[in-house]
C-alpha cells in the first residue's frame, strides 16, 4: 500500500510547477499544501497509475484502504487524486457500495484530512456526486443527513455535493428540493462563513427550478444569512429582485 502511494507521489512530483505551488498556497492563505501540479497532469498521473498497477482487480476493502492512504497525505494533489480515483475509475467500474464509501468519507472529514474549502468542494462535486449519480436517492439522502454534523466540512459537504446539479430540482428525486432546503436550514444558522456560503451556492442553483421555495427560505432565515451568502443565492436573478432582497436583508439587520 505504501509503495503504491509512493509511486503515485513520484509521478505527481515529476509534474510539479513551483510557480503554481506558490499561487495556490497564497490563494488558500497557507491553509493547504501544494506541489503545483495542473489538474490535467494529476488526472493523467492517476490514469496511468491505475492502468500500470491494474488497481481495479483489487478487492473493495483494499481499494478503500488505498483511498484512505491517499486522502491522509498532506499534499492537496494526493487528495485530489483520491477524488479522481473514485469518480473516474471506481464508480464507473461499479466498485465500492455507497454505504461503505460514505462511511469512509465521513472519517476523512472527522479526522481533518479534508479540511479546507478547496479540497472539500472538489471532493464533494466530483467524488461524492459521482456516487449520487450512480446510486440515486438513497445515497443522496445519506449525504444530506450530514447537515447536522458538528464538523463544519462534513456539514458543508451535505449540501455542496449537489451544487452543480441542484438546478435539476425534482429531476434528482421528487422530494429533493424540500430535503435540500431542510439541510440548508441546519447550516444557515451556524456562525461559520463556509457553512453560510455553502447554502448560498447550492440554493442559487435550486432557485432556477424552485424560485418560490428558495425565496421563502431566504425570507424565513434572513437574519441568519451573511450578505455574501445572500448575494450568492440571488446572483442571476433580475437586478430589481437582487436589490429588493438585499435591501430587505439590510433592514432586518438593524
């Protein structure tokens, strides 16, 4: 297991770009460590590594241990590689039941291996969303249930997993809009910035198919929104609606 991960790391090291490393570490304000490997090169490294070692021939339990070993590494590219392994190789091959994958992912959050917005959001919209696409409502509901978790990043994952698909609304499953706003209700009352911005991001998409539901949620929870999250929800709405929502929010803060 250690040798497998070490070999992947050598492949990633060979593509490291110091200028990109400096840019990302400054952008994340030192909260995450990078080699500076472009995403396309991370993907190519994972693809060749999976092929060279015949990784899909291994049992699910070994693959879960391998994923954990990758996510535990300090460099962001190792964590991104784990997301790509799950999204682009294991899920398409119908490997690892979602219940086991989500149990493992919960541990990644709780043990602080996924603990900055960049890698958390990538893991969510890539790896976790791939599981939802494959396994449907049962998987989606289990992720949504994380909204009440104490760990900020796991709670954020409960909604941002759906950020790029929330506009589909009931096309995901019939009660998805209501389930999503319920999860958002758990997050919006939290004080952390990234709890609130997760709500803003995912509700912006949902508003495309369920404007009345989202506008009602915003009205009900206005006191808990940050201005940043509120503007995110209404981005793309008619300018007069944006101005009206922001004005009402500002009035409610006095």
